[in-house]
């Protein structure tokens, strides 16, 4: 089995077909390592844009690539094909953050029309793995760590000019892998891009639901427990939505308290997370709550 450190460079350009800006891949770079992490091969291809003759100034500054170099490249489909043949089978592909996979997926959808072309076999997001290793060493990892910062942490030498060149970045990533590899923990990070729904799951953007009638919302889960006796409290006002929370007032007749609480519902690809918080629950607010005065306004979804 071989390891492949893949790095893509993409240029932000307008696409008439999608009426929006897309990250178009203009360079593939990769190194292949054997099981002992010895480099055994390299891959480097410049891709000629199908959308523009000119690279953005930002991209040119970042990578040093010229329009002429880009135009001398090969088409995306051709480059992808060559890359796949070069990569071979029985590999684990690694990229620094999964944004390369996102971009690969979008480019495949745009230029080949098939998400299957974005399949790279077994895969590890090296940035995620690295950050996990760093957290085990007691470091608080809040933001995504750039490749150059990660390299600096391990005293891996690189020149500023070599950053953001696909092949050089792949080599830096390979050096990082050698320094932070732990078989058991690494294996936990391996996912299979060929698995059904892999890309759908990866591309899915988790979001808060703003509709309590959404078919994924289980009404039975929308209760609030009394902060004192932990029994289900009665909702005594209508819901109002202030992103991402649904707010309302609640009362517990056994404890004679009223309080405000809120619920948020976050949709993930394969689950829905419901969070609840209680804002105030004061014993001073003791009031006799008349059951007849409360109004349940939760719309019931009959199909659920
Ligand atoms: Zn209570």
C-alpha cells in the first residue's frame, strides 16, 4: 500500500454555466510514499483553464504561476485521468484539509458530470489528523492550522517561494506525515471516498432549521424540563424564532415557577441535533398557573 499526498491549486474564476464563481483546478501536485514513507514517485501537472485565459491577480501572486504557464497545461479531464493512473490502486490519499476534495468534487461535477470521478479511494484529511495529534499533546486547537504553520511546528524547512506550489506543498505535507504518524490513531481517520453517500455527506452544510414543522423535527423532542423538578414543563406562550433559537415561556405547576427557555434544531447530514437552554428560573416568580390559560401552539405534523 502507498500513501499519496495530493495538493491542488485552484483559481477563482467566473463560470457562465453556473452563473457564479468557481474554484477551477489549475494544478495537480502529488508525491507517492511507500509504507515506510519513503518517497517513490512524484506527479505534477498544470491544467489549462476551460473557463478563462487569465488567472486572477491573487492567484498569480500566491503561486507565481503565469497565464502562459497555465495555458500551456492540459485539460482537467486529461490531468485527472493521468493522475488516477499514476496514483494506482491500494493507496491512501491525503490532503491538507478536505477543501481539496471539495474542489475536486465541484470540478468533476462541472467538467465530467460525475461525482464518481472524484473518488480517490481511501482518504485521510491530514490537517484534521495533525490537529488531533496536537490536541493529544495538550495544545488547544481552535482554528485550522495552515500547512506552513504545521511545518514550522516540526522545524520542517521550506522556502516561502515553494509554498502554494502543488508539488512542494505535497512534499511539506509528506514531511509532516512522517513526523506525526501513529498507526492506531491514524487508522481511525481513514475514510472511504468510494463509499455510497461519501461526497453528499462531505458537501452537506449543517444548518439550523427555522421551521418547527420541518418533517425532520420530532415534536416529542421539543419539550423543556422544569429546572427544579425535571418534569416536562408546560409551554405558556407561542414560539418565536430568533436565529438559531426558538424561544418561549414555560411553567411548572408542581413547582409553581415560570421561566424562559429556547430550543435550537441543527440539521446535519445524517442527524438532527436539538439543543435546549433555560434563561431564567426564579423562585421569586412563583405564580399559580392555571392550566386553562395556557395555549399549546406547537403545530402537529400528522405525517410524522
Ligand atoms: Zn417543576
